[in-house]
C-alpha cells in the first residue's frame, strides 16, 4: 500500500507526519519504506541521514534515460524502517521532467519492482502541486493531507489539491483516494484553534481524522536531532497522537 502525505502549504507538520506514520507502522511490525520526494530532503534529514550520495535522483534519472535497473535504487535501513533519501539535486530533476514523455509515471515505475517488498510505502512530497507531487499521486493508493489547526487559510488551495487528485485519478491512477485530513499543531487551550478545527471538520470537502496532532516543541527537537518523535519522546502527547492516527489509518485502509 502506498500513501502520499502532501499539502499545498508549508509549515504544517507534513514531514513530521510522514516520518511519524512510517515509524509507528514499523514499530507495529509492518515493513515500511519512507520515500523522500522533496528536494529540501527534510524527511531524509529528519531521519538522521546526512551526506547521502545515492538518492532518489539516481533511479529517477535512469528511468528518464530508459535504462533503469534495481541497481540504481538504494534504500537505507534506518533502525526498523527503510528510507529512499533525497537532496537538492531533485530540484534539477524536477525541471527536467517538464519535457519528459511519461513524466507523471517516473516514480511509479521505479517503485513497481519493490512495492511488494513492503506493507506500506509512505511518500513525503514538497508543499506544491507540481510534477513531483503528481508523480507521488500516480504511484499511490491514498493521500493524507495535514492541515494547520490555527489557520483556516491553510485550507486555501484545498480545492486545487482535490482537483489535482481527481485529475490524476481520472487520467492516470483510477484507484487514488484521499484517505483523510489530519489537523496539526493543535493547542487545546486556544479557543481559536478549537473554532477553526470545528470549521475544518464541518467543511463538506473534508474527511478529517478524529486524532489531532498537538502543538509540541518536542517534535521540533526530534527533527533537529534526526530522531522520530516516537524515539525522542515516546510517551509524550505528540507521540501518542501519532499512535492514535496510525490506528485510524489502519482502520480506514484495512491494513
């Protein structure tokens, strides 16, 4: 099963969510691959991986050139789950993709030979609806959308995201579905957060998970240290929230 974690707006905890879901699924004995499809490489760095030479760029470039083989694809074992890393070179590849025939299917083609090796593949995208994100949609079964609790305007552009998913479903990947939205950086003491969260839940476009991810400095610390929040603060409120979110993901997917 392949799940993309994406949003059209940065700073909403997207990468933390992708890493945490991957880590919690792996903690439950699932075979997991985390794919970093963001040129910033935040998921790679957040997993404590630095100065990586063989990234996702190599197999994608090989596919573009028509000579991809499994030897081009290097995944890194990070404790109990695997990572397909990224770095800034992916930005140059994104520019190249504009003129490539079959550009929407590059990621799908490189994951095809290995997807059955894992129970879950989690893809972290850049906060954009460009060609790399469309590649993630083309390869995926489901999409999860983090939404910032305190900012109703984080729903701005949500229609564009839905349309991009629907267009991909109609033209490229008929099995693609939005699994749900997750409210992030939520402060239960803040009335504004509560009001906006309720508004988001009432929006007819959404199918929001019951779990909310709380505001937490520990999550930022974990990213800086290259640890998952489950490693850094396993009994903290954010780690417990991601465990609960994983319960919901498994229930919704039947995983």
